[in-house]
C-alpha cells in the first residue's frame, strides 16, 4: 500500500476553471481574500447560501433520478415506432446519469461541509468521480436537446421529406455519436489524477484520495477538458438550441395557420394537430434548457468583463454562490422532462398511469 506523509485537503488539488465550484477552497482562502480586499458578501450569508444551495441540489438530484427513471421505463412501454421517442428516451438516460453523478458529488461536498470522517477524501474523490463525468453527461443532455430541436426544425421546414432525412438508423447513430463525443473525453482526467492511499493527520489513518501527477501532461489535459466542456460544448449547444427555438416558435405559428386555413378533413387536421403537439413539446424542452443553462453561461462570461468576480477578489463569495445556484438550475432542467411529457403527451400519460394501475383522468389526445 502506497502512503504519503500527510494529506492537505483542498490545497493539493486545484482546478483553474470558472465552472468549478470552489466554495470549500474559498473558505481556506479567507485570509488571502481579506488581506487583498474586503468581500462584499458577508461570511455568514455566504455560508447560509452555500448550505441552502447544497441541500437543495441534493434533493433535486434525488428527484431527477426517480423522474428520469420513470421516463425511460414509460417510453420502453410506449415503444419506439417514432424516432422522437428514441430521442426522448436517450434524453432520459442522459439526465438520469447526470443526476446520479451530481447526487454523488453533492454527497461528497456535504461530507466536507459537515466534516464527516470517512475512509476517503470527499473533495478530491468527488471532483474526479462526479464533476468531470457529470460535466460529460450534462453536455450530452445539451446536445441531445439541440439534436431534438434540430430534428423538429427539419420537420417544420421539410414536412414531406423529413421521414427520409431523419430515419431510425440516423437517429440512433446520431445519439451514439453525441454520447461518445460528450462523455468519453471526461475519463481522460483519470490519466493524470490517479487514486492513492495517503495518511490523514486529521483522522490519524490512511485514507483514499486523488493525488494529481506533477507533470506537464496534467495541465494540458486539465485545461483542455475545462475548455472543451466549459466553453466549446457549452456555448455550441446553447447557440444551436437558441436558433432552433426561434425556428420552432415560427413553426408553431405556421402550423396553426395551416390547420385553420387549409385542412378541412378530420385526418389532415389530426396529423397537423399531432405535429403541432410534438413541436410544442420540443419547444418546451428547449425553452426549459435555455432558462436553466443560461445562468451558468453568464457566470462563465462575467469574470471576463468584471475582474472582481474572480475567486480571489471582492466578489469571490458571490461567484462561489452563483456557481452553486447555477448548478441547481442545471439539475432542475434534468428534472422537468417527466412533467413536460405528462402534460403534452396523452399516450405517454396513459402508459405512465397504467404503470401504477390507474387510468388517465384526461381525455386522450392525438399526440402519441
């Protein structure tokens, strides 16, 4: 068993990133911050907000795990005759995985806040086993949302040819590619941050911790991953969803006009209404994603325009709290799918209620 002479939690590991939640490190930097400039947010308010955000995030992740598990089971019962159901199921898998990793990371952080003695270092273990994998699945959710929105945009623009453009094979292939390119790179962090057993003076025993390699490769991989997930993937998905949301809004108006002016027979009206409901569902998913993901994008951009937002300046505590609250907002995005599908999809709603031996109190609609 390999041991080290001591373990200094929170100082031997540091990620230079605007998206890293450094609230524990902020506590250790208290003297440095005070000596440089007086923080605007008081320590008492900061600690209260950190505790509130942490526990809120924990309960949100638990809700996310259960709700997305129900989404996956329900769509497995509904079937995958429609390509959109395949995309919805993949979104549920991604959000479930995100919730699991976030839940584990929040539990590790709670162990740090409560100073609980466990046989591992919660901060370092949590960062490598939760933060980076969680980022991977978070961006998977983002790109799946973008893919679903783009698919519906194609349906609006090319209604007569979309079935040839978006086939089951293309849908499945696209989903697999998204998972590979968004989640797989997050595992590179384990190459330069291996786990080792180290001696903890505070616990007077050997515990498991993540010890970074002191090599140039470590900084290259670390900074590359943070740039890849924090900038490239995040803003690419955000921009695509914004653009597609605008097109979907226009498409909703167009389908409403077509249904009103052109279709007289019942079959055509049903097809148009069904397509409109699908567009509405995707539109709600896109708007929810934008509402929940824009705050974290703002927290990453603000330091470039307001230097005081840096983690060692007057707005350090506000920066730390804003990252935590943004993380809670991201988790809320993962929790809303079930409720959107229940509200918009009659077939999903009926299948969901049958899982619990109930019948839908709402008259079945035309959307499947």
